[in-house]
């Protein structure tokens, strides 16, 4: 399977913290059947770095975009979306969206950057650079979805990554038409609302991820860093939670990943 969302450029995976670096992370992942990763961009300044990691390793791909919690770290170099997005190794825009959990960056700043980023992506897609969009949405579904609806982007080409909310929010994103991706949080028995929500999406709209180096799944909860290999634990727990045969679920999430991102 593929870890559809991790951050291989973060300090946790660099040689000063892990001597074998990203290559070692990927080798461990393969031992657990995780055959590839999508390393996700958080700023336009980091976009060349995520692309470099993707190009340096087989079965690693990347995205290009600005995370809402980095919205105040401008000026944002929107031209870098085109530079990175022209490479075949870049398979998505984002992660982008809104985060109401933290007071900073201010909501107005996050919204301005979101609107600018969506406009840039719409322009690039008119030029033929059509890619799916990875969304960050924390406590912001009622704010984010109306903004997305006003864009010209296809709702079915959005994925709400790291879904940790409840049934109401799941119904909102499903009604919108998007896909959803689960992290190790869905393995926590204490996450009752999330685990209830995980029963709702149809099989063809589910993907799995780690968001590494964050959110290690049970039984490694609290372990840092989370690594891409751990997505295998999340996938198996999700299959059990939904009462689906493992081979059937495994085939389904792989098919979804290939269809959505064009990778397998």
C-alpha cells in the first residue's frame, strides 16, 4: 500500500536524527508492505525540497502547496506551484485549507492565502496542470466547504486528509463529494466519534496515511516519530472497524489511491 500523506522533509527524518535518513525510512516501510509514499508540501519555500526527495527515490511522490498554519510565512511564491507541478513526480496540490484549532495564524490571514492558492490552482488547471487537492481542515468544515464550492475545482478531486472529526463532519464532506483519508488516530479506542464516522464513507472514497512524523497508531501511540510503515497498522484496524475482509479492503484502498493520485 501507499502512505498517501507524510512529511519526509521534516527534521525527524534527516541524517542528524536518523543516520540512514529517508532511505532508511523507506526501507523499513517496504519491510511492512508499504511500497511508496507521497511527501506533502507545507510552504512554497519547501516545494523544491519535497520534489527533490521525490525525485531521489523510486515510489516517492510529492505535492505543492501552502499549509494553513504556515499562511503567515509569506511572501508566498505562487510561481513555485507551476515550477514543481510541471514535474511528473508532483501528483497533487496542497496541503491547503483552514485550521480553527489554533488562534494563529489569524483566520483572516488563512482565508486570504487559501483564496490566493485556489485561484493559482484554478489558473494552473486551465493551463493543463490538473491535479487532485489535499485538504487540511481542522474544526473548519462549515467555513472551508462553502469556499471550495465557490471554486471551479471538481469536488471529487479533493481529499480531506487526517480526518479526526465526527459523523456530522463526515456527512458534510461526503455530501460535498470529496474523498477522506484516515491517520493513526482512527486506531485510538478513545476516538469514539471518529470511529463512528469511519463507518460512513463508501469504500471507494477512503484512503489511508500516517501524517508522519505525527500521530503514531496504536499500539505505538505516543511514539515519535511516526513513520510511513505504520500506515499498515492503520489500514488493518480500519478494515476491522468497518467489518471488511482485509484483502478486500486492501485492494480497495490501493485502487482508490491509484485512481485519485495516479500512483500505486
